[in-house]
C-alpha cells in the first residue's frame, strides 16, 4: 500500500486514531471543568470523588478509568491519583497551570462542522477567532496568555535571550506585544540592572501594569500603544517580538521604525512560525490555526517573510534559524541595527 504520509505506521491506524482526537480533548476538558484533577493530588476511590462532585459513582468510575488510560491519573487498588509530573500543569491554582489557556485555546481553535460549512458557503463568520485583530480580544486573552507564558513560552524566551552572544551587553529591553507581565518580571527578577519596557495595546497594557508588583516600578515600564499608529519606546538595546508582528499594517514600515528606535549596537529578535511547503507545513501551526484562518484571520508568516522584511527595512545583518519549542517549530530572526 502506498501510504506516503509522513507518519509511520499503517494508514488505517492513523485514521482510526484521528477519529479519537475529540474524545481525548473532551476527557481532558472534563478533568479541568469538573475539577477532577484538583480533587486528586491525594488518592480517592470513584465513590469518594462522586460524592464530592454529586455525580453517579459508577459513571465517575468510567470517566476516571479513561483519564487513567490517557495517562493523567494512575489507578492502584481502585484508588485514583493525579500523575505527579502533571500536577503543575493540571491543578487550577498552580502558577504553571495550563487550565485557563487550554480551555481558551479550545474555544478559539475548535469549531463544529455546521460552523465550518456556514463559513465555506457564505464566507461569513461569527466565530470567536474572527476577533483576533481587535484589542478587546487580546484584553480577554490576557489570562490565557499568562497561563501560556508561565507554563510554556517564558522559559523558551529566557533561554533564547540568555544564549545570545550579545546578552551580556544588553541594558534595556523592550517586549513588543508582550501579552502579559510574565517575561518582564522574570527578566527584572534575574537582572536587577536591566531596564525592561513592555509595549502593548490598551486595555491589555493596563492589565499588565496592574499585575506588576511595585517592587519593580523603577525597573519595568509599561507603555500602552498601537504599533501601527503610536510612537514606539526609543533607545532599546534589544527588542523582543514574539508572535506579535501579525497585525502590522505595513510590516516593512514597522520594522524600519523598530530599527530606528534601537540603540547603535541594538538588535531586534523575532520569534514567529514560518510556514513552508506552500503554507501546508508545519502541521502544528497549519492545523492549530486552521479555524482562525478559515474565519478570516490567516496571519501566519511564511518562512523567510520576516528576515526579508528586516533586510528591506535596513537592518545591516540578519540571522535566521529554526528552533523547536514546546509550542511547535519556530523561526528565530535576528536583525542588527
Ligand atoms: C499572540 S500574542 C503574543 C504575546 C507574547 N508576545 C507571546 O509570545 O506569547 C499577540 C500580542 O500582540 C499584541 N498586539 C496585537 N496588535 C498590536 C498592536 N497593533 N500594537 C501593539 N501590540 C499589539 C496583543 O495585544 C497581544 O498581547
């Protein structure tokens, strides 16, 4: 059989497995929504949990067995317990909890067949992801972004920044389209001499500002603005732009303004996806952004777009490389003023 798909194994297994995707998500979702995970840091039987939740014990047992089968729980002598290594990500009030982010992303990235048919036929969409370009969307998304930053992207950003040969000389950094205070606070905490500025749309900026402890009031400044219209903060040694350049009305113009805002030896570090194979790969981004794309927000960059625009914008040297992150393969583009 010719099964030329990149996956290994027979096509039949792959197709059967794909059909189970929604069941897996609904199980994880029920664990979050019913707070099953929050109840199970200590072992409990199905009747004990059913009693706490006010559900039928025999049905709760079926749910817990399936959650165990997926690897969220372990079951010993009829007692269920949350798998230790998943605790930080599944428990609601853990600082690295992925609960809010995953529930939010599922609303943005999933749609049912009727919604899909409606868009295909009419071109019209009322799906939540159609609001991506509006400040109100990002304002509502701050909680989700915080959860994403604390659990996934913060460590990627910190590792990347600290691995730059120029990092030792960086005294001022601008996080453009930060989405939360998370990275700014980590940077300020670890580098008391670093001046950190955050630039984001209002009302996102106000939420970010109010989440920053007064301890950092001398070190972190939050500037509200739209990078398409408002003046950008000047004199940064490094500008970090991660998944934030999509809404540039004129990318080359924005990059020129960012370049001009940098100090003499400054650099712009961008982290975005780079689609390849005529916008059909990598699957992580193409499938992950299928619903927003169908609903009109098809903003992913092609591989090489940002580097080419940086060169056009006058950066004297542009370095690009692909990196694997917890959230899929990404392109790192660094432009030197
Ligand atoms: C996908 S989030 C990325 C957040 C964060 N940088 C990250 O890597 O997770 C996009 C961010 O860009 C901000 N943004 C969108 N349009 C903007 C604009 N015109 N000017 C400034 N920030 C903007 C949004 O408010 C949001 O915080």
